């Protein structure tokens, strides 16, 4: 068995492939592995974007896919799914796979060697793609909005701005048409040179600055795309967006819109109820 070939990077939502394995995850759910798939799986080490859902069809029989997840087979034959995988994606000694977790049991006609048609839920995919692109844009706008608060160089983000996102982000959760990001504002960030006190005192101004920047980027309707180094699930992929300030390139395994014209509006709200934790909520209004 070879690593799964994936086509979601070019926006594919349909495919046909041979069933390579039918097995069970630790929780007992049935998972189907095929040689090639358009389904995007949730990453087991950084689960920011949920996996695609949809349908697998074999002959006249069909099964609902609750979510696509990562799976892997070790060189000595151990099969692991999702959080049970003990290594990061791409680690040597493992073959890396996309598993389709079924919503129920596999129909009788589902068997290794059978040809399956794979259909991704397009509405769900489109919502997640908008949410993921907006998440990246919001993080870049956040970096710009707090660039003046650094007393030391924290490194640069994809636009050459001081990298608050890279230094402080501790979690990111993407959903349809939005995301929630959490940033730790503790002693380590202050030691790195970030002025947390001024940030807290000017939170409303920072939020307004982010939203103004996002509005300008949506108006620009910039091109957005994924560039993959190869065809398999372990090959690196990068998000490219041709913003007026320059092309932003971010290492990313998720799915994205092909143009910022997909957005009617992107807005964020900043919450600093806990002075040690910034919560940024990003909300998308799709283009009409």
C-alpha cells in the first residue's frame, strides 16, 4: 500500500478509486481507505480544519462519510487512525493514508478491490474553505495591527510583518464561515518584547484596524490558491494569496477559496476577558 493520493488541493470534490482497506478505528467506527481521494482529512496533530464529509458509492450501494481523518500503517503492520497515530504526519516508518469514517456500517458490496465513487459535500467544503482562508487573512491583519507593539524582533510573517501569530497562537479551530483563534499573552511573550499592557489598553483600536484591513483585502478580490509539492497526503502544500502588499505564502494542509471575491465581508472580534488569553473570533459573510 502506498500513501494516499489526494486531489482536494485543486478544489476537486469528486473522484473514483479502488478500495484498498476497510477497517475499524479504536472507537469502533468503520473506516474505508482508497488509493486516491478528493476528501480532505482532519490532521491528527494540528486539527484546525475539520475533515470533509460526503458519500462513497459502490455499484448501487452508498454509505455516508461522517468525516475524513488521517490514518497510517507502520512498517510492521500496525494500523492507526486519528489521535491513535503515535507520530506526526510524514514520519518515516509509516505509510500515510486518508481514511473515510462511515456514519454506520459498510454496505455488503463494499470490499477491498471494488471501485468506489467518492463525492464530497460541496456546501460543507465551501464553508470550511472560506473559514480557513479568512482565518489566515485575519492572522495577517492581526500581525499588522500590533506591529508597533514589539520592542524586539520576533521574526516575520508571510508579509514581512512582526510575527505575533507565530509567537502567540496556541490553538486555531476552523468551522464553516469562520474560526476561533487563541493567543497566549503570558510572561514569555512579554520577555520576547511584546507590549501586552498597551495592547490591552488599545484593544478596540486594534480590532478596528484589523477589520479595516480585512475590508480592503476583500475589496481587492485577490487570487488565492494552494500549491502542492506532490500528489500524496504527506507532500507539503502552501497557501498563496496575491494581496496588494505582496504575495503571502503560508505552509498549510487545508482547503481554501480560489479568490477573495468569495467573501462579502470578513470581520473579527477580540476578547481579552482573561488578560493572559486573547480570543479572536473571525466571521465570514459569503459573497452574494
